């Protein structure tokens, strides 16, 4: 391990140990260690589809069956993967800090943080496991059971859509407000496996470092394979795969 990384890990562990409250922001890179392809790596093509065709309201209006075929496939993919050590380390850290001082905000929709035991999770972009009825609005946790075609609402027979936030759609207001508060009040933000390109999620990092804060700026620790759009805001960079958890080992929890 390079001296730089060793020194960065020592500083990061020290900051986390003293943290009064921690806000974690995760992205597709955390699930990449479980074999779930990242959004960025797809070069704008997801399972062979253009993003605008399968993850936007316009794409849904043009061809809802194509959108559901895309989500049926992603749901089936997630049944084949397990949480990795990075997911488990984050769940263990929440147990150590306590859910009142630890908020995990994720852009991921695969639910793997919860499978690994994370409890206080804010899903900014929804979940592959849930559907939402276009008529009565009911949100149902369908788990990952196989679904086909365009499913109908068990209550009103209306058309179900994935409970996912598509590009051009607002994030769930309550979830977003809770995430903003966690970013504003945290003393340490741990940013793991995100390119920090997608907004407003990526904006949480700027909030943690200062925008509109009553408290002193939070310390930002970034764990990624490469530099990202957030790197200029990060105090400490931990370059390496999120599934390797030397930080977790250093904390000795
Ligand atoms: C909104 C659900 C406004 C879908 C997702 C033009 C037109 C319309 C909108 C916009 C526009 N320009 C900008 C916007 C805003 C847009 C946006 O930010 N676009 C980006 C692309 C520029 N945002 C929106 O549209 C948002 N809504 O703005 O609404 C509004 C306001 C009022 C009223 C109405 C509307 C909604 C955004 C949510 C989109 N939905 N997901 C689905 O998943 O099916 S976002 C999608 O992107 C995924 O959730 C994914 O998480 C996210 C991508 O981000 P990352 O998670 O960071 O993934 P990525 O692949 O990018 O990066 C992976 C990182 O991991 C890399 O850094 C890599 O180095 C690292 N990594 C890889 N392996 C590892 C690793 N790190 C550690 N270890 C490893 N092993
Ligand atoms: Zn309904």
C-alpha cells in the first residue's frame, strides 16, 4: 500500500473516530464490487439501451414495455448478486455510530445496502424492488420476484411503473429533505463510489462542505478508483476499490 494511501487512511480513520454525525453518499461504484454494472461504465448505454429511452418519462411515454423490459432485466440481474464487503463495512459502521448519528444516502436502486444490514438508508433515486401505481399512487414493495409485461395494480388494476426517479423527474421530496439535512448537519461526509455527476444528489457534497451550514464545514472523505467531479471538495482521498476496506479495519470496530 502506498505511503500516500496509508497516511490518508490514518487521517480518515481519525476524522471518522471523532465524528459526531456521519453522512454517507454512495453511488454505483459500491455495487460495482458486487458485479452490478455502473451507470458511467455503460457509456450512456444501459444493457444496450439509450438512457433517454429507458430512464426518462419521455422514454416511458414512447414505449412503456421497453422500459419495463429494461427494469425486469435489472431486477433479474440483482437477484444474482450479493452485497460485497464494502456494503457490509458500511452496515457495521452504522451499528457502531448508531442510526441517529449515521445516515446513508444512496443513489443506487438495487437495495444491496439494506440486504447488507444498513438501516438508516435514504434512497434518492427509488428502488428496483418497488412499483408505483399511475392511477391510485400506491407504492408496493414487490421484492425481486419475476414480473413480466406491464404489471397492473393489485388494488385498482391501474398501470404500475417502477418506483424509480428517472432523468428529468423530481426526487421524492421527504427523502431529499432528509438527505439535505443529514448533509448540512454532518461533521464528516463519506463519499463512496460516485462520479458526482448526477444532480441534485451530487449537490449534497457542496452542502456538507459549507453551503447554508450553521455548523463548521464537514470533512469530506472520498473513496473512489479515480478523481471525480467531487474531488476538489474532498479533504481526504482514499483511492481504491470500495470493496477493499482498509479504512474499516483501521477503525477497529
Ligand atoms: C432533476 C435511477 C429536475 C434510474 C438515476 C438535462 C435534462 C434533464 C435533466 C438534466 C439535464 N442536465 C442535467 C440534468 C439533471 C439530471 C442530471 O444530473 N443529469 C446528469 C446526467 C448530468 N438530474 C435529473 O434529471 C434528476 N432530476 O434534476 O429533476 C426537476 C426539477 C423540478 C421539477 C422536475 C424536475 C434526477 C436524477 C436521477 C436519475 N436517476 N437512477 C435507474 O437507475 O434506473 S441516476 C443514475 O445515475 C443511477 O442512480 C446512478 O447511481 C447515477 C450515476 O451516478 P453514480 O452512482 O455516480 O454512478 P456512475 O456510474 O456515474 O459512477 C460510478 C463511480 O464509481 C465512478 O466514479 C467510478 O470511478 C466509481 N467506481 C467504480 N467501481 C468502483 C468505484 N469506486 C469504488 N470502488 C469501485 N470498485
Ligand atoms: Zn392502483
